C-alpha cells in the first residue's frame, strides 16, 4: 500500500526535485554542448532536397541567361616582337635588339590596342558598313534586345548619370565648345571604341609573343580583325623606323658639318697656346716634377732622421737626472770603452768584497780598492757625458738638414704651381679638341651606317601564327556559367539549409532534450497512422515500434525507481500544449502495464478537453467529476477495459465541480484510496499552460512525465512549463518525445534511432 503525498504548508517545505534543472538550480537557460564537426554535414544532408532544388534553380537560371546572350566568336593571331634589325656595320646594335624585356613587350601590346591602329583597321575593313560596329545601321530593337542585361545596364547608367551637354557653362561658349566633333567624327570614334572593346592583346606565358584576340558575332569577321591588327602594327613599325632613319640622316649631315669646323678650330687653338707658353710635350715628366719627387724622398728621410735624433737626445737628457736611465741608452751600451770600464769596475768591486770579509774599512788595501772604484766610475761618467754631447750635435744637424730640404720643397712647389696653371688651360684645350674629333668620327660612322641600313630596313615584329576562322563561339562561356551557377546555387542552398536548421527551435533528438532541459529523455514514441490508431494497439501489436517505445519508457522508469523494479505509485502525464499525444501515450502505457500483470487504473483529469472515452470507443457518461461530487459510487465510475484488463475513470460531467481547495482535497483522498487497491495510478491531465490545476496535481503525484511533440513544440514553451512544475515542488521523471516520424528521425538521431526500427524491436522483444 502506498502513501499519497501530502500538500506542503509553505514553499519552504517543498521537496527537492529528483532531476536537477538548469532553470531551477542556476536560474538561466541551458548551455548546450558544442556540436561536433559532423553536425553541419548532417544538417545539410537533412535539407538535401532544398540544396538540390536551389542548385537546380540556379542552373536553369544560368542556362536561360546564356541562351539570351548573343554568341560571339574569338580569333587570335600571334606576333613575335623583338626581332633584330640587320645592323651589318654595328654588331653591338644586333646583340642589344635580340631580347626585349617584359616592359617592352607590354608597351607594344598597348601600341597595338591604340586608337591609331584601330582607325586604320576600321578603314581597311570598312567597319562603318557593319551593323555590329556602326549602331546607326542596327535594325529595330527586338524583345530579346530590350531585355538583354547589357541594354538594361546602359539604361540604368543613363538614368543615374547626367547626359553630356545637359548643363551649360555660365560664362558662354568655352574653348572646348569651339572644337565639338562633327557627327561623322563621332561615328568614327564610336566605331573605334567598339572595335577596341572587341580586342585583347596579352603576352603569352611570359614570352615575347603577343596574342591578339578579336571578338565578333561572325567568325570570319573575328579572324579578319585579328589578322588586320597584326598587319597594320607591323606596317606601322616599319613606317616609323623609316621616318626615324630619314630624320636621323638629316640631323647627322647637319651636325657633321658643324663638328668639322669646330674640331679644326680647337686643334689650331691648342697649338697656338703651346707655342705662346713654352709647354712642349715630352714623353717624361718635367724637370721640376722630377726634382720635386727627389726632394720629397729626401724630405721623408730627413724627417725620420730628425725624429730619431730628437728621441735619442730626449732619452739622454732625461737620463742625467737618473744615472740608471743613462747607462741603459743604446749609445752607451754600444760603447766599447764604457763596456771595458764596467768590466774593470766589476772586478774591483769583487776584490773589495773579498777584502771587506777579511779587513775593516780603515785598512789601507780596502781604502785603495775603493779609491780605484771611484776613479773608474768617474771615467764612466765622463764617457757618458761625451756621448750625450754627441747626441745633441747630431740632433742639431738633423734639424738643419730638414729645414733646408723643406725650404727647397716650397720653392719647387711655387714653380710647379705656376707651371700647372698653364697646363690646366692646355689640357682643357686638348680635351675640347679630342672631344670634337671623337664626336666627328662617331657621327661620320653613324651616318655611313644609317645610309647603308636605309635600303634593308625591316620590322622588329613578325607574325608567327595567323588567325583562323573559329568554329565555335567563345561567348557566352556556357560551361563556366553553368559551373558558377552550380556553385552559387549549392552555396545558397547550403546557407538556406543551415539557416532553417538553426531557426528550428523544437526538439528533434533525445540529446537535445537532455542538453536543453537537464531532464532525461525517457522514450521516443513514434506516430501511429492509419487503422492502428485504436486504444488496443499495444495489445494487438505487442512487437510494434509504438509498443516497444512504451516498454522503453517502462524500463527507464523502473530503473529510476529506487524502491521497486516497477514504476508503481501515482504517475501523471502532462504536456505544455494541446495535441501533443499525452492521452494516447498515457492510455497505451496503462494498457501495457495491465497486460504485464499490474493492477492499473487510468484517470482522465483533462477537464478542458476530455478525450479518454473516445480512445476506448465509449460514449461520454458518468465519471471522475461525478464521483468527486458524490453523485455516483466508485464502482459506477470505473470502466473495465476487456482487452488489457486496465481500469479507467473517464472525466464525466466536467461542467460542475467544487472549488479548487475542496477538489484537490477530495482528489487526494481518492488517490489515497485507489493506491490501496492498485499498483499503478496513471493520470491524464490537461496541458499545463492551459490548466493551472496541473500545478496542484504535480504536488500530489509521485512522478510527472512531460510529453513533448517531436519537431513541433517550441523549446521556450517546454522550459517555461518545467520551471513552473519545479517551482511548486513537482517531481519530473523526464520527457517523452511523442509522434516521432521514424524515417525523418533517423536524419537527426545518432545513438537512439535504432530502437525505432521495427525489425530491431522484434529481435529485442523476442
């Protein structure tokens, strides 16, 4: 026998929810787990028909646009530039003109696509008589031309931009107005512009070959335009070179005459200046220059000798104050006399040391030895002074020699300066004469080469491949248009698919339920179609997908019950919105539990829209509301289902029932009484958002099961209902996704889609 829960007297006494909720615990919405990398692929695959439809639509649009475009043909002629001229007399010019650089190649491409060349091509091909290039010859526009993209674009530009001449200047006619082109000139300019728009000149693969591509509606015209452009360019090159050669010849002849007179005058001025200043030219240097070079060498030697003498004298002078320094001078050390005296002094000092060990200082022999030592030292000192006097004399001589050489050097420099002043003028005259002679020789040589090259002048470009008549149009690029349309259509379809998937705020998988609500997903109940919608489906089809999902619900409720292996007690099925399938699930679950041997009673508490009697094919009659009002006995209110053995209390007369307080209290007593006779009590209630009495019922039952319609109920509605149930202390066992489409669910479910397969259910149920 089970005890019915008592209604708490205060909110503080409400029990803790069995399953934690992110709204109840944290006070904010859930933080869904991050999607794995394959979720994006799955989303796109679920909307594959949308992606394919968008792609196909763009392909049709691209094909239609290509069909409306006027076909054009492209012909190409190839021209090799940089051919060497036959400079027979100048091999350097031949080598320089063999390999042009990339800048030269690109410059020649601009020359080919110039208005001057286009004007000659248009005249040679008589393009003014072609309707393709002369708009005045075009026939009346057809509907196809009226809706062409280029025509519509030009009309849009004309609407936005003001036409030329709409705004007149305020100050009268300007200088530009005086040179307004005539109608014929305007027509020629339009033909040239149209021709240049159909021409493209590009270097081929980083080579010196230029490809001239011409585009036209007629293949023959395209080939003729390309070939004519190449011919005109080569002819123009040859003409320019001949003109340049003629101008060069004229200039060279004039300049040669002038240089001949100038060179003669320069050479005569050089000779006259030599005679006037005595600057005769020899193969060696002048005497002054030779003397100056010799004196320069003597000056260096005198300067070195002076420096050495001063250094030796400085050492000797500083040594007079310190005798030890004087004795270490190189001149002193090299003196043989001083060396002999020092040897004698060393011998005397040795003898004095021997006598000192035997005699006292007053002994005559000791005094005699010391006197000899003093005399020897005086001789050494005199000799050192002689050496120092010799160094002073040597230093004065070196200084006098340096002074004489320096004085002579200054005299020669003054004489050399006077001579150089005159030589500067002489060299200037010689350079001028040499330059004039060199220029004259160069120009005479160039004039001779120019005259020789005049008759063999050739172009630096050559046509290596003439354009042929194209067999297929190059515009519109149908393949490229279809490829781009396919890519754009696929991209748009993928974006739409991802957008629709992200805007879908319903529940489609059990993982989404658990991540968003924090509650366990108890079961996925598939939708029942056709003739199997009756209440006896679980009895007639014990191995169907629908029955298997209810067995999964039973198993998870049993595993979640700590006191029993069966989901006994009082169980309430509710939903957030109407039409979510809670009545079918609650009635079928009660029947399934009854077929498995439990004593089950099902109560219809959906007094807003009672429909449980229709599930059992029974007419409306007395029921639970009449029992609570005391109008009938419990035996009269209970209906026995013969198919499953379950007991059912229908809603009855829902038009009259007592107030909430009396109603809840009587229902609690009824549930307490029924719990003594039944193992499981199942309540089918109204949608929670429409019936506030569901909150009262949530406080009476042992567990509440929230039924959510698959891919239909918004998440925010479900979360709001969960928050309301937790706020009154309701025990929510979990969520059941109802009316699941098994085929569509396999696109969303990754782990739990297997048991929606009927074959899998038959295997596991067996």
